[in-house]
C-alpha cells in the first residue's frame, strides 16, 4: 500500500503542476497575442497620423518634392515595421500554442498513467 500511495501522490502532484502550467501558458498566450496586436495597431495609427500631419504641413509650406519622397519612404518603412511586429506576434502566438498543446498532451499522458496505476492496484 505504501508504494501505491507514494506513486499516487507523486503523479497527483505532477498532474496538478501540469494543469497549473497549462492554465498559466494559456493566459500568457492570450496576453502576449493581445498586447502584440495592440502595439502593432498603435504603431500603424501613429504612423498614419504623423504622416498625414507632416504631409499637410509640407503642402502648406510648399516644400519640395524630395522631402515629400523621404516622408513617403519613412511611412512605407514604418508600415513594414508594424507588419513585422504583427508577423512576429503571430509566430509567437503559434509557438506558445504549440507549447501549450505539448503541455496538454503531457498532462493527458500523465493522467492516463495515473489512471492505469490506480486500476492495477
């Protein structure tokens, strides 16, 4: 009996830790994805606002075409950077979801082992 209690206790604690890890990872995935999407959206909006205001000022000041081209290039590069942030956030989300799936699979395996151990007693 002592040995089976030991294994039940051992697997029970491992199962609890795996469940906690799974819940924490789910929360992290949600938070990271949400924050990354917010940051990317904020970057896009800010760039659009700044570019629009700068373009209006340049038109008011009748600045030459070269400066306008530089501004347009800056706008494009910033938009590319925002897209890069979104892409990296998406890849991070996928990676975290894969890790979460692994934790879930390991939790299921552990649960199955515990159940098998209990049924052999």
